[in-house]
C-alpha cells in the first residue's frame, strides 16, 4: 500500500522503529488502508487479496510475538486451534474435559 520495501525501511531502522513505537504508545498510530489486489484463480474468477502497508505488518508481527509470549504458557496438551481442520477435535476434547468434571 505504501510502496515501502523492507530494504528501504531498514536503511533508517534506528529512527523508524523508535518513531513507530512512540506513535503506538501515544495512540497516534493508525493502520493504513489495505491495498486490494485480484489474483486469478484456476476456475477463471478472481480472488481478492488485501495487502497491508509495511509498518502495519511490523505492528502485527510484534503484537503476535508479545501475545504468544503471554498466552502460550497457558496452553495445555489438549489445546487446539478453534478454527480450521482441527476445530472438531478441539470441541471433542473440550466436551470430554467438561464431562469428566475437570
């Protein structure tokens, strides 16, 4: 969206990251609009893809890193993704745990 590459951002990284951090903690940061691109599918139709700006990607990755560090320790062996192909397995495991009274 902003047409800034990682290489360009990295050239001033010692200024860019502290500036980004300041904008985040001072609530001045605003995500930029996504760029919409259409990719052709095998069946002849187009699939829309939204592409975020580079700083939005950096903020998203930092958020994932922080939240993972906080919540990963709370996952149990029976924990599973709530969506996707294993959602039914997660529901089954939850049901078994609830029925056992744990």
